[in-house]
């Protein structure tokens, strides 16, 4: 078994030695140091290498990986503020459609409007406590709030 592994190990070792000799004798890229004439003339190394294109500089600055102004971000970081519990949002009202009167000017009786005790008669276009009545038709009422739209249907007493 050792004779079977001897030849592949020798071949891999030989290739490794050849690669190491190649990299030591001839580098993969040519590296040039600044000449003594450039250093004596007072030019900086950055000027001898070349300038950055304006498009590249504009791209780097537009991404702003670091704040150039060296001012802190507003609002200031406060680890204790992160631990505070945020106040829960106010609960959405539980609106109930008690009845609809169809006709030339349809109206609806709605219970549970915020800030109003009991039920209230509303018509299309009315705004009650920030809720606008959009549509009243066929036993349905559409009410639009700031971030929610309710579609209410008449409650049938036998369906609880």
C-alpha cells in the first residue's frame, strides 16, 4: 500500500517545489517603486501614480460611507431609549352598523364611533371623529379612516 501512495506524493511535492521557485524568481505582477528623481523633485507618490476620475469621487461621496461633516447623527444614539417600551397604538373602534335607510339620501345608524355615546345617524360624506362615510347602499356602509377602511354590513339579530 505504501508503494501505491509514494508516486502521487512525490509528484505533488515536485509540483509544489516548482511553483514555489517560480513565484520567488518571477513575481506574478510587476511592482515599481518611485524613482529617486521623483522623490527629489518633491512630488508625492500619489501624484506620480495618477489622479482619481471625478466620476469615481462623486460616486464615493454620494454613498457617504462616513459622515464628512464629522457631526453626530440626529437623534443621538441612546441605548436606554431602545429599552423603553413604545406606547401601543390607540385601539381601532369597533364599529357596528345597526341599520340602513335607502332612498334619495341614504343614511345609516352606526354604533361605536369614537367620542360619541350610543348610535348616530350618518349620511354619505359625513366626517365623524376623523372617519369619513364613503358609501351607503344595499345594507352596507363603507367608512374610511386614516389608515383603515371598514366595510360594515347590517347585523342580523338571529346571526349574533
